[in-house]
């Protein structure tokens, strides 16, 4: 039985990945900051990206490292650098010390435009480190990820339920269900043809989604004719400042996010979509959105 060492296993994507890896027959070792109760199927390793010894312990005896952990919402560039750049360096070093060759790095489409945000800059830097590591690496740049348990897209569902969605300036974007992304990660683990590749997976919708069309499609889940309003960048910056005042570190709209939210093209690059004989998405977005809304309702996060 093969063993996976996973960072970010307590987060949204990581939790789904652990569950699906176990169902696929893998032994799973996962990093956790602080104590977690023992589980029969998951070996939790107490540690953090800034604790190199714990990362070596995580990787030792593993067949592959899947580096999911990262900071998506930080106060400044230094915070992103500390986690996304230095943390990736530490995980690469730990894999080398543990003798693990296979390294899968979960990046972001934001890495394509590093000048737009500190988040994208840090992800771009992390990709360069992985590509220069000498390991058998694969980089995955997911677009917007959604699915049960995701708090990042919850705000969008709440707005759609109210019948009004505030949007960034006109643009298009790609999206992927978290389970389809996990299936890709597991599909490439033992696939040498995926080494030294950068993948940009999506839901299979050519040319992605128009912002307004997506918001209206989401509103139909709640039986709403959703009104939309594209907000100019200066207004979004003001809104980000207000969100920071009221929600502090829990703010969802930050000045850094405004930078890439306003970019008009977050559609995956066709040449970087995985080959169909390797992986194809299984979950239609309309179905996935309905299931996600139902999960939010069942868990008390959203009224239908």
C-alpha cells in the first residue's frame, strides 16, 4: 500500500483529498498544527510549514508528497512569502531529506499574473522553487474551487439567495468542483507523463463562465432572478477597507484580492488542461452547485 504525505489536510481541499485518498486505498499521513485525536486511518503529524523537523517526519517513509497548504488571505506580502514561499522551500527540503522523489504542488491560476497581487506573486515564486527542485514534480493551478465545506464561495451563494450579486468588472473565469480536483491529484500520482507539467484543470466548460451568467445561474438554484452589479475597482477597494474594519482578519474582500478579482481573464489555458486519457471532470457545475447549496443548508450555513 502506498503512503501519501499531505500538507493542508485540515483545510477545505485537504479534507476532501484525505477522504478520497483513503477510499482509493492509500495510507495517509497529514500535517496538523496542534493536537488532533487519533484516527485509525489517518496518521496525523503535529507540525507546521515553519517547523522543518516536523516536515521531515511527515515525509519520511512516504511515496509522494502532496503540498496543499498555503495562505490565500494575508495581511501583507510578508505573510504570503512566509507561508507560500518559505513554507514550500521547507517542504521541498524535507522531501529531499526523506528521500521522497514525487512532489505534487497545488498552486493557483493567480500565479499566471504575479504582478496583480501578493498572493499571485507568492504562488509564482513557489512554482519556480518546485520547478527547480530536481524532484519528480507536477504543479496544479486550480481555478476557483467550490464544493461542500468551502467558506470562500459561501458569500457568493448568500448573495445569490438574496437575489443580488455584486461583481467585479466584466470578465470570465473557470471553476472546478473540489472532488474533480482531488481526482486529478490522485490520477497523476503514479503517472510519469505528468512529471514536470503544469496543469490548469476546470469543469470542462470551454472559455469558462461570464461573471454575470454564473451569478444568474447560481440564483436559479434558489428560484431567484438574480440582479447583478459590476463594481468598479476603486469602489471594491473602498469595500475591502470596510470589510477589514468590521471583520478584521476574517475579511473575505481584501485589497490584495481586489487586484486579481478585477482581472478580466481567469479562464484556464487550453494547452494546460490535462489530457482526456489522464483525467476529465465528472461533475457538471449546475449539479455541483445544487449539491453544494444543499450541503450549506443541511449544515446550517445557508437557508434555502
